[in-house]
């Protein structure tokens, strides 16, 4: 991973968190989140917030920062250390369709990510699930890495956590009260 991208992702994550934390105190922060939501239709709406953070970036790195800024505005719930997959797994009332959506995301090519991520983030927002937005940027930057390392990491986060939850349910079902 390029150090320039890591630094840019950290800067943008700080900018986004600041707007989310101040949305009820400062009208400018509330307006910024509205513009960032609009940027999902036209990325240039995010330019005042994203462009200052993208020095030295171009191509996919810059594109994904605009994408993540718009997604953040849909669900400004930042949970440090929680990957997209772990947040997806943590949603209450999971169904087979939730797992199918996640599997589609794992199999997605880079150009399919914006729509699939938007749907996933909206679903997380509706269930109160948050994620680490800086970590999402770092993961997406390596999306097309050899051996699908990001997708494998997300699969581990989703399925290992799900297996632990399933095991916990089995243990509580087998308990007998005294």
C-alpha cells in the first residue's frame, strides 16, 4: 500500500468524523453531510471535502475516497476497528438475503462496488451498525490485489464471527436451568 494513500485516508476519515460529530452543533457540518450524500450521484459535490485530502493521489485511490465520503454520509456511524464485513455480520435480524448480498460483494469487480456498497451501507444504517471508515478505504484500495486478500479477510471477518455466534446459540439452547 502506498504511504500517500494511507495518509490521505487518515486525513479524510478525520474530516468525515469531524462533520459527523458536529452535525447537530454546526449548520456547515450538516450541509457538508448533505453534499456528501449528493456526491453519490455526482462525485464533484464532495470535492470541497475530499480534494484537499487527495494530494499525490490519482486513479482508483482518489475515486474510492470520493465514493467512501458519499457512503459515510449515508451512515456516519464510525466504529474504529470494525471492518465492513464485521459490521455486516453484526446486524440484527440477519437473513439469507443478507448473506447473499455479502457474497455478491465478495465476488464483485471494482466497477460493481459503488452500487453494492451503497446498498450494504444503507442496510447497516437502518440496523444501527457502524464501521471503521478509514479501514474501509484501506481495504478498498487493495480490492484487486493478487489472491483476493481483501475479500478473504472480509470472508474471515464475516464467517468466523458468524460461526462463533452460531456456536454460542447452540450452547445456550442446550443449557438446562436448575
